[in-house]
């Protein structure tokens, strides 16, 4: 009797996962989006995602959806839960709660569309087409999370290769933050943070574009938090 009453009082609720997958291409921050091949919003762009399958964990669903859209079976360099979105009107089909995930990886290839998408592609976050559902808000939240995490964590190394120069790391910060940084100050700050990066003892094969000395190569260190943090220029000025 109680179960029957509950079923009448509470409408069905579905759960989906949506993934904000970020990478850097041509020195611009890009997000993976797909052109929907089914209603609602057929023909519109959206984040890769889908309904949670029976017996499936949320993180497993996020990894599966991302792999389907980009055509790769491997996990990204970093993936974490971003937030939950449950506006009653966010999906015209029924009450749908989305648990979103944020993923980072370097040099991801051109994706292929998944089962419910006509096209998939990387788009610069500062030049996105209109997105279906509330995905514009989710992308904005994901980009801000990425920018904030670069201040306090070594997450920038997830955008880099196995080894990198400090200049290459600076370009990652500049791309994600959307601002230019002073090369000398950035170099000093990076090397002053314990465990952020560690030297490999190797250098680049050639010097810079102006024929300068070969640059030292680094890899990610063992730090999980940056202390002191690398604050965005505007935030650093505000603290001062």
C-alpha cells in the first residue's frame, strides 16, 4: 500500500551523465561537443553524455560516454565529478538529473560520433554554437573549475606530455586562463613550488626559435596541492 502511494506521489526521475572534456589545440582551449541525432534537440550541439545503464557506476558511465564519442577506449589523463544539475525543466522528456564530469587530456585526436550523435568535434570554448539543454551552463562551470584548479593543483601537467619545458607549461596556463603571463615570473614561481615539477636531467634537442640555448625538460612531480598556489593575475592583484 505504501509503495503504491509513493509511486503516485513521486514522478519517475532519470539520471544521465554529461562530460565536459577539455583539451588544448592550436593554443586554444577546446571542448568536445556532439551534434544530436535524436529528439529532443535533434540537430543541435550538446555535450557527450547519456542515460545511466542498469548496474553502472556514475564514473563508469562518464568514461564510457566519452570513449564512445571520441573513439578511444582509454581513460583521459584526469576525470572528476563536476556537479549535479536538476532543474525540473532542463529536459522536455521527463524529470532528468544530470551528473556532470570534467575530463582533461593532452593532444586528443579528432573524435568520432557515438550512437546518438550525427557528428562530434572539438570546438573552442570561446566560440561555441548554441548548446542544447543547460549544457552552456555546464561548460561554463567546467571551464571555471579548470581555471581554478590550475591555481591550487598540478592539473596543468595533465594537458602536457610525459615531459615538457616550463615554457610549454606556461602556454597551458595562458591558454586555460585566457591571459598572458610574464615568462620570468612564471618560471620562478613554478620552480619554487615543492613537488610541482621535477627535472629529468635532459634538454630539448634544439634551442628556441631565436637560436637560444636548449631548454630543460621536466615531468610532473608528486605534489597534489600547490603551496604556494599560482594565482591568476587578477586574483593575485586583488590579494595584494
